[in-house]
């Protein structure tokens, strides 16, 4: 699989502006990011890259601060080896769940121990939206529930739902790379009740879930709200994240159109998590 690197030099006034830019690039197909003060590196599969759209998005970006950028071809690498060189530090969520790579050292002991080797897929728990969703899964009853993890990435949310007692979990992602990584992580954690599916919301037809977890982005969540509501059981809960607090009301109102009522809102560094329930 061949990748292109987009390297950006920035001078934003506030740190959150980098997060907004990364979110917009993710919407354009970029899969993995490295940020270091005034430098952002973004990686995308060559087959997914539309330079015209990317350059237009950079010109239209809402905040000033992009100094310069350039594209370059990624040299062929053993991405597993690269990941081993730059593995993430273990992260603990609510003192109950620890997430770490298979090569981490001095891992804290927690009730739920999840091993994730994300490679190019999103979802180690370090991003605010993943952290918000992990906390929600820890606080919500999962025992004997049928759960959907939509836009599963590494499948870390699906894995925790399974560990929390879900009877069955379906993990869906549109990217075949994420699907393969999710399957590897599920196997690594000795989970046997998670089905990984390649596709978008169209693959949900005919399925019914007690809990739906969707950590994607605002536009996709708005577009797919009707589908989520249609495959949610009566009294079932929909957990949404991947957007900023400013966009929460849009999603809440869209949910109400399909019989979903607000239960709670969580926030972390301007990123938001919304929980809705079907009447």
C-alpha cells in the first residue's frame, strides 16, 4: 500500500486550531497524523488523495496560521517496525481501563487491559473523542447488549464493550486497512464475539442493536442519523463523538427528528460526546 505525506508548517494562536485542521484532513481521507508544536504530518493512501480538494481546503481553512505545506511520496517502510519504534505510552481511562501497545513496559494494572497496535488506524485512547467514548462505555451497562461500533478504527471501543459483557459486537469501518487492524487487535485481546465488517451504514440494513457507538465526524453522523435510529432497539442508546461542542445541538436536533432524546453530554478540550436514547 503506497502513501503520500502532507507536511504542514503552522503558527496557530491556539493549540485547538491544529485539532480542527487534523479533523478536516481526516474528512478528506488522511488516516494518520503526527503533530509536534508547529509541524503536522498527515498520511493518506495514494488512491484516496485528491490534491485539488486538499489544497482548496487548506486555502479555505477557517483559521490563519498555515505557513507552508508540501506533498511527498512516502518511502516503502515496514510500518510494523516503524510503530515499534514510536509506540504510544499506556493510557488509563477512569482508573478502570488501561490501553497500551504490545511492546509497552511498566503497564499499570487495571480491571480492563486492552492491547492495541494501531499501525495506521485511528484509536489509541489518546484523542479526546476516543477517551470520551471509552468513559461512556465504562459507565453504561453493556452486559448482554448487542453493540455496534461504527467507524471502528482499531476496534478499541468494540473490544472494551466486549470486555464489559456485551453479548455481541459488530465493528464496521469503510477502510480495509482499519478492518485488518481491527481484526488483529481483537485477536490479540482474545475476544471472540466481535464481527468486523467492511463498509458504510448500508451494511446495517436488517440489523438491530441495543447500543450504537459512532466516533466519526459531524457530517457523517448527521447523514447516517436516520439509519442509526432505524436499527436501534426501543430504549437503546446512541453514543456519538468526533465533533466539537459547537456542533452538538445540530446532532441533538437531528436525533430528535427520528425519535431520539438527549440523555447526556460530555466534553473534553472542546471535543464533545452526546448520548441519545430511542423512545
